């Protein structure tokens, strides 16, 4: 019989949380190296990164099948797996992304795990945390202000054509009304009128740069490479020409340092960076991953949304820049997601239906095939929900075995680390077997078109790629700017392998369309925008915020 588990928030509020000094000591970190943000969280200095130790530690990537709108529990599984590894005597640490306020107040909720597999303090983590998102937002918007100031200025004017400015302002909230706006109205004292818009902070190139930087000097260099627009004679203008990289780095001086917190079971965890995986690269910072590998023998990290998004970008982009390689890959699947991909409507996501699971299995099957293309045999973690039927679980275990893949029941939501000890041991066994030999999917030296086609055909299963006229112009600009040897970071719906969110399961006989390109010259990749993807999400009809409140004692309710 399944035990009744309280809400995530109730569990987190009832936790016996340790002082961050104790957590640091357990990870071998000196008190003198902690920068305290209250009693339960701290920032860590970059000097803790040990390149020699990194080569000896093991990196475990957690990804997932194509999700339902509410997600399938990658963070929950990642936290539970780290706790499970510690349970079986391994020195392990979870290294994860920070939540964005957009999903917290929108539809998906927080991103601190769930049930008894959470990182805490949960409320702080989901609400502002240590201010990293705010710092990214301010650095981004400083550059936006400098651009418009230069357009207005009569001294040191760079002759920027206002119609070509590609740099948008950002805000860490879902707000569709800000996607397209007009600024500079009200007369000459208020600037030059032009079209503008907002992205969500997680989609800012500054966030991407923070996640790709190795240190402050690298951060400044990358910030200087940001392309902001073109002059009236069609010459590129970069942030360094506005002398923006120094003051932007000043605003990011603390944000570049990883954040130390703890799991419910008192194990150290690092949270740092927070790009989405559908409209950005979807992985935490290189600095945080390397710090985790410096402090622990096993590091569990996750990449956002399905393996066709975050994991693909982790392995093709992050690993290339950081010189990292995953030693094991965990592919999270849920019975409810398989029902969804088998055609179940939202009202029936939690209703047992073996036939829907059988039909939806082809989504998991495609993800397994994709993982193997990177030289990695995944371990499937069946993240348990109380509505799962045993016959559905047994089917998934038997079917994955036909692909030479082990599927393991994971119950960390209800039982914490105890619910993942079998998964943890399987991961250790996989690493010890030496079976995995990671390789990227494509060579960065291929043309942009070849790299896009490789991802589209090999990972998505598309027949071909089409380009809009605007995208064709973008390809010319990419080559003119010398960006054609960069990796690509696809902006695509998370709901489907295709660029059409209604094509669930394993779509076949389809073509993807590149609508336009964005250039992340500072972060070091090119962004093809597929279909109708927006880099500023909107709120649902009934936002999660409607269920939240706080009392006079400061106790929060309704946060999930």
C-alpha cells in the first residue's frame, strides 16, 4: 500500500535542516571559504575547483523522455539518486540548476525536487534564492540601456541602426504582453522610438554566458563578444564597443560563484545557473559541475526537458566547451507520460491504461536509441507515481530489456534515498563496467546547415529541414560574422520530437522548419528558432500563483 505523502512544501517546512557550516564540513569545505546567505545557504569560491580531482570523479547525467506539461521528475530523481549513492557508501553530490520564477508562478511549479527527494531551504531556492537571476537580469538590462543611450547620444555614437538591434530586455516572469513593445516614446528626451521586447531571464545570453564561463576573465571576454546589432552601414556592433563587459561583470561578481545547499537527508548539493532547455541550453554552469567533481566522487546533474533538448545540448555544447564527459546516463520515464504519448488526455493521465502505455512506449524507445548515438547505454528510472499499475511497470521493464537497457523502479518521492538505492547501485555498476564511451553527435566544423540536419534527422527523427526566407538571411549573416563553426542550440517545443507540439509519441514523416536565428556569439553557439517557439512564455489560464499566500508569521502556503 502506498503511504500518504504530504505536499512538497509541508515536507520541506518540517525538515530538520542543518546549518550550512555542517554541510560544508561534510564536503570538506572550510568555514573560511563560505560566503553566508543566512544560516542555510552559502556561496563558494572558484578556487575550490581542482582540475586533477575532476579527472578521477564520475559524472552522471539525468535526463528524461518527452514530458507532460507538469514534467516527469528529473530533479526529484537527481536528488534522490544523489541521496541513494550516499546511502550505499559513495561520496556523491547533486549539482543542479536554479529555478526561475516564471514556472514557479506559472504552471510547472518550483524546481527543488519533490516529496522526500528535495533540496532545501525549498522556499528560498524557489523564491529569489541568492539573487543570481536578479544579477543576470540587471547585467542584461544594463547593456540594453547602454545601447539605447548610445543611439540617443551625440558623442561617441556608434551609428547603430535602431531597426537592427537584436538585444532584448529580460525579466524573470512569464509575461506574454512584453514579447513585442515600442520603447522611446514621449519626445526626444526619452530616447529614439523603436521596436523592442522582453525575453525571460532564463533565456538571456547573459545566463548562457554565466553557464559557459570558466572564471571572471572568461566571463568578461564572453560578455564583450555579445552581438547587439548593426550600424547603418551594416557593420556588426558588439558589447565591448559600448565598454559594457566590465560593468556587466561587476553586477555578476557574486552570481558567478556556485551556491551550496543541502538535500532533505543532509547531503551537500550545489545549485547554479538556470537556463531553460527549450529556448536555451538547459544545463547548469560549467563552474558548478567542475566544483562538484572537485568535492565529490560522484556528481549527479540534470539537463532540462527531454533528452532531445537538454541532454543533446549538454553533450554537444557543454561537454565540448568544458572538456567533460558523462560516465553514466539516467533516462527518467513515468507511466503517466507514456500514457500521454499513447494518446491519453489530461483527465486520464493518472488512470491506469496498459494499451496507452504500450503505444506511448515508442517515445521512450526513441530516446533510448538517441542516447546510444552518444556512446551511452542509459539506465531507465521509472519515477513512481501512486497511480502506476504494476502491469504497466512490468511492461516497461520487460520492453526496455529487449533494447539491452535496464529499467529500475525509483520511489525517491515517497522514500528519499532509500527509494533509489537499487538505481544508485545500477549506476555504479554501469560506470565500473566501462561499457560507456561518450562521443558527441557532430563535429563543430560542419556547416550550420549540416549540424542542424544532423540533430533534426538523428535525434528528432525528421526527414529534412526547411528554412524560412528570414532564416536563409540569418545563415548568410552567421557566415559573414564567422560564427558558422559554433555548435547549435535548438529552440524547440519540449512537448514533441518535432517542432509541432501536437505530434506526441514518436512522430514520423515530418519536416522541421527553422523560422529564424539568434546569435549567441558570447555564449558560443547559434540558436535556430524552430516553429512558433517564444523566448518569453505566458501564464496559463489559472496561474499557480493564485494558490499562494503568506501569513503574519511569514509561513508560505501553496508553493510547489
